[in-house]
């Protein structure tokens, strides 16, 4: 994942989380659900999606 893509994904996740009531302290807590699980799962899904897109394009 590129640095730009990671920054955009993290920004999107933070925006969604804060709009649903999580505080900055909760987002930065480690261990914490957001920091330790949600970000990792999202990065994995992003990678899977990019891989699937490459396959669909014949790469």
C-alpha cells in the first residue's frame, strides 16, 4: 500500500469513527479495537481489493 493510500484510508477511518462517537484518545489507545484490529483488517481488505483488480486487468 502506498503512503498516500494509507494516509487517505486512515483519514477516512478516523472520520467515520469520530462521527460515530469515538474520541481521539479512544482512537489512539493501544491496545484498542480501532488501532489494533480495524486498521489492520482494513489494510488487508484494501490489499485484497487491489490484488483482485490486478487479476481482473490481467496483471
